[in-house]
């Protein structure tokens, strides 16, 4: 209610202006926020990440397409800037040309904030003159950070510094570091509620399902950035799990064990990661070691014991009948 009371006078003013429907509509959220668009100079991957005191900000602000570019549209959000901006980039326009075209046809440009990066790393950013203070943006090599309705005016500079100084981090973690720096510098004057991270490939894959390298959203949380960082670590763990599964398909049991161990180190409390590590050990004729891992798993959830019996039928567990009895007796 406090948020609505704060925004109501501004919204009513906008709604009574001429052409107000092009400035604010019920379908376009008031996503006052901070965000980053960036291109990884090493891989060419593209990212857009955002945090806001608004529900499900990732469904409104962040847009990206593999091999094309990324867009962040915020403040009094014009959602169409996302798909339209990407379409303009795809047609061959640069980031600046695409931004110019979007703003040329938008009567609400003064209350918009938008950033675009294209597949060459060129950036274009606009902070409307009537965005709510503190508002601003800062560009750097192949990235742009932007913020509005911040507690103070130091947020963009803090984001840019964090992104540039964390060059040794993996690309996605580097992008998240910029968001964390924004929060540490004061962040949104209203607080925080949701966050999102989207990373797309430098080039489209054989299918659209291959184009998004990372797609994580925290729609509602007390500490959305902490949750986003946790999900990113979990994503990395499951990258190892997927690599382990692929190794199993290729009958590379040592490779599978290495990958499952790497996943387990990232999230040691995850039963599934421990379980497949144990199954790989059993398939490597290391049944005693497998039993040591499986006993605690079976005690916590007996369904894993039942699943183990079913693995022989599909060839995912290759042990003798005697070894199977030992495994199922694990406590």
C-alpha cells in the first residue's frame, strides 16, 4: 500500500496527459530498477540481468536472442521495446540505430529507460529526462549499466566498476556481481523483490532450445539477488550433472564420476547428485564405496532404493545379482 500511495500521484498525472496511453498502460509494469546488458568478449555470448522492487521483473525488463543482442527496458516500461528492439537488430541495424527507431515512435520516451547491446558488442542507452531520481546509466566496453529510482546516484558507477574488476569470473557470475554492487551501493529506494539473469549464445544453435545458456528468474523473494546467486551455483552444479549423464551414455564411467563429484562439491546436500555418483562407482566395480554413499541416501528417502532396483532393466546399473543385494541392503 505504501508503494501504491507513493506512485499514485505520478500515475494519475500521466493518465491525464494527452497520449497518456502510450506512456503508461496496465500491461506495462512500473519496473523501476537497475540492470546490465553485456557481451562476453571471449565467447560472444550476450547477457541481460536485472533486479527490482517489482514482482517478476524478468518477464518485463530482460530480452535477448542468440546471435542478435540483448535489451533491457525499464522505468515506465514499454515491453514492446524488447521484441521490437531485437527485430531491428536482426534486420541489420546497430544498437544505436535500433534505439533511435524505438524512441522516435514513442511519445513516452521521457519516462523510459532502455539499454541495447548488439552481437558486435556495440551499446546504446537512453535515460529519459523524467525518469525518477536517482536515475542514470554508464557505458563501458561491450556493456551498459542503468538504474532509476535509486536511493542515491552512485549505483551505475558501482555496477560498472564491479563488472570491469571481476573480469576473471565466468561471464554470468561477472554480470551478477554488477547487480550485487548496485545493491551494496544503496539500490532501489523501495527495496527489492525480484531478479533475473538471461544469457544467450553467440550464435543460434541447431534448435531454439540450445540458444539460452542460462535463464534464471526469482519472481518474489526477500533477498532476490542472494537467491539468484544460489540458483546460478545450482545451475553450474547441474551442468556437471548433465556432463556426467553424457559420459554415462558414452560408457565413460571415470568421466561420469569426475563430473558427478564436481556437482556434489557445489551442492553436497543434494541427494540426487550423491546418488548418481554412487551408481557410477558401482558400475566401476567399486561397490563398497557406492554403498557408503547410498546408505545415507536410502535412510533419508526409501524411494531411491526402489529406483535402484529399476536401473538394471534399462542398463544404467550393471552389477551382479549378489552385488545388487548388497547395494539394496545398504543402511
